[in-house]
C-alpha cells in the first residue's frame, strides 16, 4: 500500500467517524436529559444507553484491540453488553448519566483519532484497509438509526426537523414492473474493504427469471389492500401473522390512525395526512407478505433482490450499487437522515439499476422472503455476535437501507435482518412474481 493510499484511507475513516459522531450529537442534544434517560418503548433502549454503548464499543475495538490500550472503564463493559441485558431491562441498570456518557464517548474518540494517525492500515485482518475503523463507524451509524427509531416512538412535540425529499421524477410514467433475466450472478463480496462478515464471501447464485416492482409499494396501493378487507381476511396471512394481527388488533401500518374517513400518521411528533405516493413504512414482514398474496404476487427472495440491485446484464458483472461503483450521492438515493421520510415512489432516476428499478437503495428497508442465513464459506469476523448468533429461520432479511441509514452502512451487498413481527423499524417492501416459462 502506498503512502497516498494510506492517507486516503485515513481520511475516509476520519470522515466516516466524524459524520457518525455529528449525527449522534444531533440525536442526543435535541431533547432534555430526562428524555435521554427515559425508556420511550420497551422495544428500545434509553437514548443514553445507546450513547455510552457507542463509546464502549469504540473503546473495546479501536482503543483496546487495535491500539492495545488499557481499558478505560472496564467496570461498565457488562452494562453496555447488548447480549447481557435486553432492551426492556436497561433503564434499571446503573447507566452513565448523560453528561458522563458524553464525556466518556468524547474521551474515547480523542484517543481513537490519535490511534488512527499512528496505525499501519495493513498487516493484520482487523486493520487491513482500515476495517476496524470502518466497522465502528458503521456500528455508530446503526445505533444512530436505532436512536432515530426511538425518536419516532417518543411522545411529545417534535425534536427533529429536516427538509422534505426532492421530487426528482423523470419525465414520463414509470412502468409497474421489470423483467430480471434468469441466470447466474455474483452475490456478496470478497473485496469490499469495509463489508461485514455476513456479506462475505462472493459466490455465484443462479436465479430464474422473475418480474420485480419498479418502485416500492406505496401508501396508496397499501390502502387499497386495507379497503378490500386485507386485515380481516385470514386467507392472506401466515398463521403466525394472523395470530399477531388478531392479538394486537392491528388494522393499519404502525403510527397510522383514521380521522373522519381519512388516514393520518404520526411522524417524529407531527400528525399529517398519509401521502399516497410515498412508499409504505412501518409494516411487518407478515403485513408485507399478506399484501403480496392479496396482490397475486410474492416477496422477492434475497438473491432476487440483490440480482436486481447489482447485476449488470450488459457487462455481465455485479456492481457495488444499482447505479454503478461510485459512492452514493444526493442524486442517487435518500440516505443519511437528510430527510425524515421516504421520497415519493419513482424518485431518484439517477440511482436506478441497469434494468430501470428505482429506489433499491435508501428510502425504506425492503423485506425479502428469505431467512437470515450464512453464505457458503462464511467465517465470523471479528466476533460471532454480530451475525452468526442470528442465523436461522427466526429472522427475515431486509435489504436496501432507508432514509435513516448512512451511506457507510449501506451498499448493494449489505444485509439487515429482524423478527417478522417488527414494525417500528423503517421497513417497507416491493413485490415480485415468477416469469412465465418460455
């Protein structure tokens, strides 16, 4: 690696870490301390837990593991171990107070920036191409997304604001679906330097031809499902999903309610009409699956989603992103909390795939039909608790990222997963169907 390459890597790592910390500061400075220490939902941690957890992970991996430094606060490691304490119990722990949590995270960051300036970014897997620094930047951004979910769940007046997404439709109508040709493609990656273990290794998948929605399912389309009695017809639902719907009397996406015959939603403290042209948001896997069945379609598999997002039929290769190999910019996708909601369906034509599929990156996470499973040749790195412990049929894969995801934690190979009952996440979907045999 040349000195120029090393300096470019350092700059990339500093930028990623700084961007994440600025977002963390925004999410934790816009409310009073009492809001930081409160638990706004048993599904989520108090915001102050996330703040100190971010610092603790950074200390453990960059200060201790990379630099070999002595533990700064070893007595708090167990408090911020996500596997040792479920979210619902975290408010009862002796957590660092907001000021102390901020000071701790800032102390760690100051040391880490010195470490980054002195570390050779090659020679061992943890630091090759700056991996550990990229991993921690992604970890912080993932917790920033989690904290944004907490902000959506909290009651009270708005604490966050952002401009609406631009309306960037191209001229002419967008076709409903596109044909994705059958055949092999390269899934996953072996050479993306900051890709996480579950994205690896690259391998060949053969996917039969299928049709895929050009845009995510919209609120308007979803309301047609609701108006047709979708939440009251057992035939559309998996047994577990139907039980969930009945037990919790669910009749609409989370945060929706009806007033005078029209649907309203609560979005970060603001009540507003549900815009029909936006992708539907805050639906569970069961709801997405039921809609697809009602529409005579299905959810795409994870492999189908990635082929549609990455495969370039003309070049016969997989791209990093639908639009090519360049990092995401504002013209490509709705990412990074620049806006506080998805853009209208059909937006970001410059971010389309070679086949013309829109908004595969950003706006809403998209449920797939697939269980979260390892790729052939998977190796846990650098710790099995990131991915390996979640493999199996309990979790479903989501792809593509949302408006709440930063570009550092979103790429064509990136895999998210959650329980099929989850609705508080920024989740939507698009549907697929098999192509007729030729």
